[in-house]
C-alpha cells in the first residue's frame, strides 16, 4: 500500500441510507470541481432511483456551502456521502498543468483507502454525468481483472509509450481513467498504486508521459483490464463543436464524460445539447440556482471567445478575445 490510512486527515459522513449499498462510487476533486462532482452525484441518483448507492469524495479543499449542499442530497435521496479531507502535500509535488492539477492523483489514493473494505469501487471524474442505468456495472463480474474501463479513442502517443515501457497498448487497448470500475482486491494484489507511483516519481519516465496519471495507471494495469462498451464512458470534447459540425453526443449512453478545457458548468457551453445530462441534474440538485461559471483565466477567455464566435455572438467573442490577449 503506497498511501497509508494517515493520508486521510479527517472524515465527514452524511447518511440517510437505510440498508447496505449496492455500489460505492468515488470522486477526487478540489473545491473548484465540487460543483461538477455534486451535480454528477445527482445525475447518478436520479437515473438510478431504485439502487442503493454510497458516494465518496476525496478532497483537500471543500467549502462549507458545498458540504452543506452534499448533505442536502443525502436527505433528499436517502443516500450516503462520505467526504475525506486528504493530506495532499506529496502529490502536489507531482507534475500538473493548466488542464490537470494535483487532484488527478486522488484516484490513486482511493484504491488504497478501500483495500480490505469493499470488493469494488466505481471511480468517476467530476466531469462525468449520468444519463442512464448503471446496473450493468453493479452486476459486472470483474474477478481476475484489476479494472473494467472503456477504450480511449485519443491515443496517438501509445506507440511511444509501448516502446518505453514494453507494453502492448496497440494490441490490448488503452483506457480512459475517468471512469474505472476497480477490483479493490486485485488492484492491491497486483500493486497497481505502487507501480503507478514508481513511474510518476521517476523523472526520466515521467517526462515521457502525455496524460500523467492515466498513462501511469495504464502501464501498471496493462494486460489486466476488462474493456467494456463506451456507453459507460462516452467521451465528449466540447471544444470540437467549433471544429466539427456533427452533434458529438450522437449515441445514447449511460455516462457522458466531458474532457478538455470546456465543461458543461462553463457559461460558454450553454449553447450545446450535449450538456443536457448536466443541465437536467443541476436543475434538480442543490446547485440549481448556481450560475454557470464565467471565464476567469487566460485560457477560459480564449475558449469562451471561440464558442461565442461559433454561435454568432460576435461582440461577446471580441470582448473575451481581448481579455485573452491582455491577461498574462
């Protein structure tokens, strides 16, 4: 076990669950992504009303307001949400960038924390929203596999990774780590967290990774993954809206995953029907009055300008473009 139980500094439980859970579902997020994680939880619940679910959020930063809203979800839906305040000092030393901060490494803490506690955990990124039944994942037998996951379509770098790590992603597949059904016992038996972290703390290997934690987890689990249908991690990059004319969400799916720097909670995503799973869940959640997030950073303004221009809002696009050019 790489991350010991002293990684968890404190824990808060909100629970109105009247029986044992059918599935444990975990998230890793800082307060900026709790908005997304909370709406994601709501989306799972409203699409799986007859299932008993227990949710877990691993974080090092959550406001009282967001914690109170999570408690309201529990009261409303007779479910359970555990919030874990983690010591993130070490993982903050690992590489991050404008797209991914240190919270991407929380998923590695999660598998270690649940060792000997439960059989399997469904990990979801905070930008994954449910639009259908997940009973298949509850019933899925993953004996002998470390994880069940969906093939990632954007894997141009896997040839380089195969050469460096002697893996065979080109043949057996490479998965997106935003949705992982983790076999806790097998993950621990295979030492997946340790193997992943040994890659991440090795500068020569780390410099060769494109997707940081996702690459490391794929290398560590290579050959032990059960690949499942992409309706359980249907990947959408909203920034392709102004590059492609087709509707990106052309397939009925249970879990939609919004990758890239434009999320459904961003103001400039308001034009797109692909965001419906988020919008429906938000409207029934404690965040229903929360406004969509306006552009703040340099790159927020860049993408906001592109989306407003694509949708014919020229003056707004110009305003955001000027902000993008003047911000450092």
